[in-house]
């Protein structure tokens, strides 16, 4: 039987002497494709694809590198087997540090994935799934877990200035059509308003997006994604819809008329939610209105720290 020319053990150049030796702040891997376990709206677990970044510090100046394969295997098992939350992230980060056999004292994870939430229609009995881009960052250092949650909410924004100009154009047309000195019945006015003549102009509206980022206080173990999304959407008043019948579309038009807003108004609405949430420490929000009037976007940002 032919003997191997290269018998075990396999070479490990990670143990070679280090040139320009010094500790490193972070070493790891970015953009790993891994499944993570989430609890859906019904409480049942589900696996979703995620892009994962992981890093540990390299505190030993004499060590050439960390054990990256150990990190990958820890993540592959831990993210798929336990539902995502503060306790599971803490255990996973502790395992990442332990896997390095004394080379590391802190660890960091970033997870990017899409959360699907089932949303009811405004009036009809229908419901549909809506996608929310999510980013979770967890860092463990000296036993302290810092947990940051980011997500995006799409909504509709109708321009208050455009609405005022449209109302003026509609009033002017009404004056022109009924300028004669004759009495008008409510039925005649109603029919005119329901006709094409009754809409001389319409305000411009556009799909918009709020990007929210919050650092959670240590006392809270859960990731309150659904609750924060609900609160932000309620404050904005015009979240985009999924399953839509005619009655839902009309209700959406009414909601837009009742929630006219510039990007500045939208930013303040989101800020009012984040600033009043006891689960949140540091927070920030950025809104962007993807203008239909202009070829550029209108944006506003705001941030703060809760006591």
C-alpha cells in the first residue's frame, strides 16, 4: 500500500513567528451566509437567511492570527438552534470568545436579514406579509452586552404645500363653474365634487422610508422589533399596505389626507416614539421622502439619548 508523502500532522502556519507584532482591535469574517432562527408573529420558530459579520479582538501580540473556522462553526450551530434574543446572543458571543483559547476577550456580531410581519388590511378582512429590513449588532466585553437594533419602515408621505395648492385650484374651479347668482343644492355640489370637474389638482405623494436605530437598555432581554415597528407605523399614520381591495385603497387615501407631512414632520413623529420608550437608551432616525416632484430626495435626521 502506497504511503503518504505528507503524513499528519498538517502544517499550521498560524503558529509561525509574528512580524511587526502587536495586538489587533478586531479580526473576523464579514458577509457569511447563514440561517438564523426567529420567532414569527404566531410565536412559532422559523429559519431565515441572513448575512453575518463576526469579529473578536486579538489581544496576544505574539499570536499571528485567530481561529476563524471555530467562529464559523459556533455561529452555524448557535444561530440556527436558538431563537434570536439577548440571552442567545450573549451565549453565542461567550462561545466565540472561549473558542479562541485565550486569544480574545471580546466579540462582536452583526446580523442583517429581512423580517416578515403579517399585516391586516385597513378595512377588508384580508392580510398580507410585509418585509422589514433588520440589522442586529451585539457586542460582549467584560461581561457587558451592548445590543443595537436597526430596522426600516416604508410609508407614504403627501406634501402639505402641494395639498394646499391643490385645494386652492379646486376652490377656484368651483368658483368658475358656479359663479352665477343662483342657489345650489347639496346634491348638486355633491355630484360636482364626485365628477372629474371636482378635482382640478391632486397633491403629490411618494413612497418614503424611515431608518431607525436604537441601542437597547441591558434590562431587556427581548428584541422588541414588532412592537417598535407598530409604534413607528402608528405615529406616521400611512404605512404602505399589502393586500388591498377598493375599500382599503380609499381608506389609505383618507389616511394620507389626515397625515400630510414634510420630511421634517415625519422625523419628529418617529422621534416622539423613540424618545418615550423605556427600553431604549441611545436612538437615531433618518427619514427619506423619495420625491415625485423632484429628481432628488428630501431627508431629515434626528437622534437622542433616553434617561
